[in-house]
């Protein structure tokens, strides 16, 4: 079993988006749907079957070539700004004209058919408009995306020196194979606990006893430093569900009522792994994302990994909510308030020590739930081919913890 245990430092810390990327770095790109570099030249991009693919290929090529030619951090940071503005512009254009995901799919089908008929220019767009049932405004919006992309490319080149531009035009990104058998992929079990920090015995927290988490830590990687990108449930979970900072995807408002679609090209991780051949399951009730799609049925296929097809790898997420207040006492192993260690910025009173000890007792209860889940992996002979993540959604539910900065 390959296991990862991130450390959640201080009350306001949790697994950050950066840490999501680091923990995934040991998994091949194709597993998570992050497409590897593709060799694309301008002619290939121009002849791509759909506008969406053409935009994706050229944008990715630009970003990859900046890396290959050794562009400075400042240049790459400016490229990120240009890319963000470019993507937001396209997204805003689509929102203003009522372009939905379904409409984009119909446009892509019509565009591919038009290319097969070798239509070009106005004839091509008239064909697409008719067969995708687009309004004049929507058709014009799609055409504008092409012009915006040209401006993006021109702006990107302006960031480079003359020598860099020459190197950019000559650079070729390496083509990588994406042919992998789904049966050869590892299972992924993503376990989240609510409102918790590094208060586990594997991190030396006095009083608490978490043998199952400790075992996981001893077998895998125990992260020493990680910081939350937002210390509250929905915003942090939105980042972890996508691998993008919640501000970037407009999911930074806790329990957003007017949820917006994800920016173009960004997909929730369950969708990415599904495309790679995984069966996706949410084995608890909470998604808590500030974007759409955000419901269980929209994000996942099932409720348990045993619903997958024979031989199919699974990506399963489960949340243990016990560490969310209000806490339950642990009758099997009660903790005396005198045995706990409070942070130096807390008032040292009997009441606060009792409250702190109650939280630790609740974590001990969750540890047993966690142990039972790992035992199930063993019983079903899944342990040797399953990557396990154990993650807190954000900081501990105490003063200067959850919802504090």
C-alpha cells in the first residue's frame, strides 16, 4: 500500500493546493487526467477538429515552450497573468451570450462535420450556426475566441527577447504516450477528516492515541509542512477538488449561493480520473464545492468502490465528519484534561483543557473508523494497489484555527 499523510500545521493549516499537486506528483499524469505535453505546431493547431481543441493546443504549447526556452520566473509570471485574463475573457464572453457546455458540444460536432466537408470562412461558420442551432450573437462569440487567442499569442511573444523569440519558434515539446491500460492503474482512496490539524499521535500530540493513522504514517509519507489556501470547508474543498486556488476559479466565497461554472479547461478531479478509466465514488454525503457542477451525482458515478466493473480501478472519496463539532467522548480511552498540551496563546483553564481533550477523544473515534476502512482494503486484497491519502479539509475548530487567518 502506498500511503501519504500530510501534516496540517497550526490551527489554520490544511492540505494546500500545492500539496495536492505534490502528492499527486508520484502518480502518472494520465492517471489524473492532466494531459502530458503534446507536440503541436501552428499548422496542426490550425487544422484541429474543434475550436476548443485548437485553443487548448496552442495555449498549452505557448506555456510549455516558455518553460523549454528557459524563460525567467518574471516572464512566466506575466504569461500566467495574460493566460488568466485571456481565459476569463473567453469565459465572460460565453456567459454573456448564454453559451452552455451542451452548446459547446453541439458546436464541436458541427465544426468537425464542416471541416470534413472542407468548408472555410463564412461558409464554415454558417454551417456551424445552422447545425448547432446557434444565435447570431453566439456564433459571433465563438469567432471572437479565435481573435482573442491571436492577441494572446502576440502578447506572449512580446514578453520575450529577440533571441528567446527565435528559440521559441524552434522549440518542440516532446510528445508523450497516453496509452495506458486502465487495469494497470492504481486505485486511489482519498480520505478527508473535517476541521482538524496536526493533532495526531504520529506528530507527537500529548494525550491522544491514533494507532491506525500512525501506521499509515509509518508506511508512507508524513508531510511536515502544509498550509491551507482558505481555512473553511467549502472554499478549501473547492481548491482540493480541482487543484486550483479557489480565487482563481471564483470559489472563494464560503457557501456561495450563486455558483459559477469552472473556467474553461478546468475540470473537477473526479471527472479527470473518470476520463482516465477510473470508476468514481463518493462514499459520504458531503461535496461542499462553490462551483458547478457540485452535487454528488454530477461529480461522481457511485457511492462505493464495489459498484465498479470487474478489473476497473477506482477513485473513491470519503469524509469522516466526526471531528466537526459537536464532539463525542471516547469511553474506551478517555483523556484527562491534565494530560493535554494547549497552544501558548490559549488561556490555560480547566474548561479549555476539557474542551481540547474532548476534541482529541473524538479524533480517536475517527481513527477507529479509519482503521476499519483500511482493514476492508486488506480483506478485499486491494491494499497493494491502492494509493491512500489522509487529509484534513482545513484547520482545527478552535480559536485561531478554522475561519481565522
